[in-house]
């Protein structure tokens, strides 16, 4: 598992370097509602936009799965409760009852009439 992940990281880094080298020109970014201008390299602007998009998508997916995480927590609590109840009932069934503790009384033999 560790080797394929390392290979994937090295490949992604190589692609990023190959992309960044020819895109080093400076670009000016203007943020519309504010009177702010920033000059950055083109590859940095593209990487920042890609990262912002990734972060927005991850956040949206995480928020949309809130219902499933809540349901999983509730079911985990229910399972813990039921497991403790099973253990309690198993312990209670393993203990001898009063009827099992008393010595067995021999039953009288009845005879059927006419036999």
C-alpha cells in the first residue's frame, strides 16, 4: 500500500513541476469587490484555483453526508446498548435459579385404575 501511494505522489509532483516550469509568467489578479491587485506566477494562480475548487467540493460532500454520519452514530449507540443487554441476559441465564438449587423431590408413582 505504501509503495503505490509513493509512486502516485512522485508522479503528481513531476506533473506539477512540468506544468509550472513553462507557466512562470507573472499575472495580475484583481479581486472585484475590493480594490486589491496581486501579481503572482501563472502556475500559482492555477494551483490556488484548483485547490480552492477541491476544498469547496470536499466541504460540500462532507456537509451533504451529515445525515449518514448521524445515522451511523445512532446505530453504533444502539448496537452497544443491545450488546450490553445481551451480556446481562446471558449472565442472568447462566446463574442457577432457586428451582435448580433445591434438591429434586422424588415424585410418587400413581397407578392407573384398572391397570
